[in-house]
C-alpha cells in the first residue's frame, strides 16, 4: 500500500485545498502539502497556519472533525494579501531571491535586474531576508 493510501489521499487533498498555498513554512513544514499530509496523519494541529488565519483553522477543523481553535499567533500574524516588489534601481542581480522563492515567481539573470511575476507571488516573504541589498518590499496585492 502506498504512503498516500495510508494517510488518505482524499483527506490530504481536501486539507491542501483549504490551505492558502503561500508555501511560507511558518507552519514548520516545507509547504502547504507537507502540512496537509501531517494533519491527515494526526501529526500536526490545525492551528499552525498564520496566512490562513482563524478562518482557515476553522475550515481545517471542520474537515478533520476536531474542535475549532484560533491559529497560533506565535508562528506569525495573519495579514491581508501581499506580493513582493523588486526596487529595480537597487537590484544587483545576485539571484538569491530567485533561489529563496518557493513558487518561482521571481525571474531574472545573474548580474541582471530581477522582477516578480505578481500573479505567481504568494506573499510568503521568503525573498526579503534573502536579498543582501534590501531591494525587495512587500506591497498590498
């Protein structure tokens, strides 16, 4: 029997669809899918996703048929949707932001200015600390 069958692929799919797909890692997992798998196995609680907020935690609780609870504020804050913006004049083309982006929303070449493909950006903010020249800012989506 496969690992997916062991944990119930339908349950994992349902949980993953409710998660915000920011792939930010604030939950302690490498992305939304691994977090959904851990919840399906009973290895993680419903309260670990700041981007999903309290509403997301309630939706996860309903799917898992467990008591609802607020998201764990120690993991981060719930924010309105945001996206990254590269300040072009300051970009040195180091590619560190490209390497940090879990959804390939940043494009550019070595020693060339980079840019964010806004519809692909999930607002995870992982590119911000990766930038050595602080040329990435987060703006409202």
